[in-house]
C-alpha cells in the first residue's frame, strides 16, 4: 500500500506524542480547508475543526486521544491550529465556485494484479477534465515546512490524478500552513516519469525492508 | 451468459459504451414476473423485505444500522443540487446551499419525519453543515464533470427505481443517477465511491433487473453503467435476458442468505 504519506516520510525518528499532535493538527487543518473552500465562516478554528471532524468520523481514535489531553496540551494545540489556519486563510484566499473546486479528492489504483495499491487524497482539485487541454490544478496543504518529501508528494498527486482520469493535470501545488510557502510545478512527461521512479523506489525500499 | 465490460473512465470510453450499447434488449413478460414472485414467496419473511444492489454485493449479510453522515448525505443533496444547476445555471455551491435550506425549511414546517435527512440536518452544528455542503459539492461537481460530454441527451434521475414483488412482502430498489434517453431505449448511469470489488458486476445486474421490472412494458435498459471516479473505472452490463436473469437470481440468493442470517440471529 503506497500513499502520499509513504512518499513524504523521512527516516528521522519522531516523539510519539509529537506525531499524534502533528496528525491531529493535520486533520484539523485539512478539515478547516474544506470549510474555507465551501465558504463557511469559521468562528473558532479549533472548536469548529473538532466539531466537523466528529461529525464526519465520530469513531476516529485520534479524537479519543484529543479528549484526554491535559489543559496545557489542549491550549498549545488550540494556538497551533489557530496560527496555521490564519496562515492558510491568508495564503489561499477565497476559491470561486466557477473553478469547480472539489476537496479531499480520493484516488485509488491497483497495480500488479492488485498486489500494489496506490492511494491518494488531494486537498483541493480545481478545473475540469472535460476540455481539449488540461486545466486541472491540484493543491495540497501540509502543516509541515516544504522539503524534498513535499516535491515527491506533488509528483505523486499528479501521477495518481493522471492514472485516475487519463488526463494530465496542468499544475500540482503544495501550500505549507507552517511557513505560508506555496510551491507549484507544471506537470509534464518528465515530472510523471519521476513520480513513477519515486513509486518504484518506495516499493523497492518496502521489499528490502520486509 | 451474463457479461461485464470494464473500461477506463474517460469521455472517449463512455462515449463508446453509449454508442455501442445493444439495440435489442430483454423484455420481461407477465410470466417472468409471476415466476420471480413465486420464488420470492418461497423464501418466507416476517417483516417487509427490502433488497437492493448493496445487499446483493454483501451477499445478504446483515448490515450495520444506517446513520446519516456527510458521506451518506452527499448523494441526495448533490443530485438535487445538480438538478437545480441544470435548471437555473447557478453555481454548484449555491445550489447545494439552496437544497440544504429547503431541507431545513421542510423540517421547520413539520414535513420531515424523524430519521430523515432534513431532520438530521436540523440537528447538526454549523461546521458539520459546512462539511456536508463540501461533500455534496464534490458529488455534484464530479457528476457534472462526468456527464457533460455525453453523446446523447441526459437528465438527472428524479429518484431511484422501486418494484414491489406481488404477494411476497418484498421491495426491490435500483439505484440510478443519470438517464440517457436514446431512440432505442434508456442507458442508465450510476456513480459509486471507492474501487469496484468482485461483486460490482452482480450489483450492477441487480440495478438492471429492477429497472427492467419497473418499466411499464418490462423493457430492460440498453446498458447500465457503473462509474467509479475514485478508481477511474467504468463497468457496464447490457440489457440482455442473460443479465436480467442473473440479476434476478442474485436477488433470490440474497433473500435466502438474509433469511438464513435472520434465523441464526434469532436462535
């Protein structure tokens, strides 16, 4: 099973509680991004994100972990989410409905007779595949600073979108709510070939590890 | 022999599947209907039985209780919003908001029964309502993107199709999202999430048989297309007598399996 998280992963060791808080922050920012795109007013980023998350996946065990955080940890996470959300709202701005935005766009491709499963979720897809020329742009949001892993993820999104729709997207972008940076790559054959190489390298790494 | 066609989900492939749909389709006679009813009557049931493609795909296994969520609400809201967009040329987001507002108004006026979508929407918080809107916008946008280039006049289905089996306390439900009207009959499209599994073919054939039974003259649709945008795949079954028979058999098997599970639970 390959996903964008697999490609993003670096080999550094994370403290378990940091990883949990990071995951929770990531889910909350993704959820808030969906509300932003749907032009929903967000009063309290932390409370609104938790409410929406609980409404979508009430049995998520991460929610259970959050419910048991102490007051200091909750306050830190609340401030963190508010800060990331402010950067996101300022950086992305309103998305017009005429761009046909779709959020949390899923893709799933089976390769090698079903032995390899490629999964992906892109935070925002705009444009349509129903034109003679590609006019689809992919936008992913991360709460981490952008690095080499981010480029791999951007390429992976473009590859999965191409496999899913048989139409090459125009651009693939990634926005960091940690730094406010936006990276954008034009999608061409070379980029897709590099994405294939990334997937092949990840598969080889998995095979060697097992 | 029943058959299943698989293609990539591209405009060109869908156009080919529409253009190449068979012109001669199966017709279910009164004898066929009577025979099906007698088979269902042979599987006794205490409560009214409702069967659909999902039950067939799950081989009659009991499913968990239905609960509304942004994901389960998106099809109704998204489809209704798409119909609004086609009628008014409004944006999809506005159409979804109007649809949600209509559901809420119906609830306030007392027209929504407990457990209905409107009743649930009236009780959710503002952020959850935002997420529901987002899911419905996704559904409608994806559906519009898929059907805009279709080579025949199309319309959004006003409802799913139902057929009550005479004297068998059984209702069959067939899901449908978009209908293509051609001179030789209908071609029906159904949108699905995720990846088609091994039982996707039987599921499509179940929808095909309900559409055939519900037709006033018992005519099968020319072709039933299942669209899986997440996986970029389309599966198709033709309106042949073999496929209709296979679909009917799968329903009977599901009814038998459902009864077996009910007996195990009761024991």
